[in-house]
C-alpha cells in the first residue's frame, strides 16, 4: 500500500491488476477525465465522446 498526502488529506491507495468486470469502467473514467469547457452545456451525459476519432 502507498500513501499520498494532498492538501492535508492522506490518500492511501493500492495499485493492482484490473479485473475483467472492471474493464467496462474505463470509458466512464476517460469521460470523467476529459476537460469539459464551461461554455459547453448538455442536458445529459454524452458518453459517446470517448469513442470519437482523434480523441
């Protein structure tokens, strides 16, 4: 186990291999990590953005 202190918060973490059932979460993680400009508005989550060419 490793630890990281960020802004006074102790954030302990464990790095391990992914499980097969977790692979489907990668698109969600990528979507959440993409910078969405303030001027861009949308009514519902457009997860298809992670499938766009050139991303």
